[in-house]
């Protein structure tokens, strides 16, 4: 059985005052990978006894099947005029990989809860991870990260 899972990414022209913001879409709140993915084939050196398996299993669970990725692409195109990119993920993944849903957000990083928007119609929950920090200096005057003057550091 050949396993294929996919990432879906969008670049939004303007979001929260920032230009060309990347969104990494992921399946939110799925506990197991889609399509009966055999973990020993999808995770390099998979050890069922490893207590840290939650991370690579979670990373796989966030990925899309081709059918799901195409459904999301069609939805984003119809609702937002977006043309997301669908890319196949190289499998197996490393056993120390974690999904974007494991990222602690705040300070410019956050999740866009697409499934909570009015009119959402997909049969699975989708969120998007984005990071505004790379845009702050260029796009948002006054949001620059300022260093404290030398005399105030003592």
C-alpha cells in the first residue's frame, strides 16, 4: 500500500495589516492519521512502545489525504478566492517530528480557526497556523522589536 499525505498552504495577500502571510492548513482535532496509515511505514523506526509517539502520530493526523486537500482547495477558492498549494509530504517522517498544532502560539503566532467561520462546510475541522513576526518590521511600523538601551540592562 502506497501512503500519500499532503500539506496545504496559502499565502494571503493581507492579513492583520501584514502582507503575504503564509497559512499552513491542518486537520484539527483528529487523533489518528487519515486513511488507515500504517504507522510503521509512515514513521521512521516506529516503536509502538515509545511514549513520545504522540508527536509524530499527531503530525501525521494533521495531514490531508488527497481528497481532503482537494476539498479544502476548492472550499478556499470558492469562499476566499484563494489558490492554495497542495504538496505531497515525504514519508516516512522522523520520529521526533511534531505537527503545527503542537506549537505554542502567541506573540505573533496563532491559529486561524477556519472551521469556526460562518458557512464552513467541510466534513473535517481545519485550522491554519500563521506567524506574523517576520512581517512586523517591514509591514507594521511601530511593531519593531526594540532592544533596551545598554544603560537600562544593568
